[in-house]
C-alpha cells in the first residue's frame, strides 16, 4: 500500500537558483513545538542548506528558521535556528556525501511534505545556475504563459 503524501511548504527559490539533478525524501529529528510550528506554516527553507559527511556518517540541516510556537511556555520553546539531524539510510548518506564533494554541487532543501502525518524533507542535489540561465528560464516561463492565454 502506497503512503499518502500531502503537499507542504516549498522552497521555490531553490529551483530558480539551482539545476536540481537528484532528490531524496528523508525524515527530520524535531521537537514537539517545532512540529506544531511547521503545521502552522511557520518555517522558512530559503536560507537553508544540507551538509553530508562520511566521518561521522550524517546528514544535517543548517540555516532553516522554524518560528517559536506561541502556545508553548518559555521553558518548552525550541531554538528557531539550529542544526537539525536528517534521517536516511547509510547507503544514501554515503552517496550524497560523495556527490556533494563535486565542484559546484550543493544539497538544498526543496520542500516539507507530510507522509502519514509525519513531516519529511525533500532535499535536492543542485549545481548553481548562472545569471543567463535564470534569464532564459524566466523567458521560457513567460512565453509559455503567453501561449496559454491565447
């Protein structure tokens, strides 16, 4: 039986700034107040990036802002910007660590999706786009929009 997958919060800037060659859906180690804030849509993936390392074997999420949950007391609040551990198979982590070492490659968070009421992070292996590539993509998008109107 296939797992139900609801759309979540997307990082639209990532696909604009990078050519995404490969994606992976992985779990995130979060606290209760972080999950409640994500459900409320209080998360920003824009400045985030992922680091993959062989020794020790780990995938970590950096620079993602999850707002404090107003319903929790001051003792139970989480830190808005902290390093969060991503959960994936050892084989996948090794593969992504090797791929991220290539010149010009980076791992970026693409979106948060809900799989059977659990928050999962979709990450992508990207290479940076040049300014002319971005302009060309915008032209294609505008042309397609004009053709759609006619």
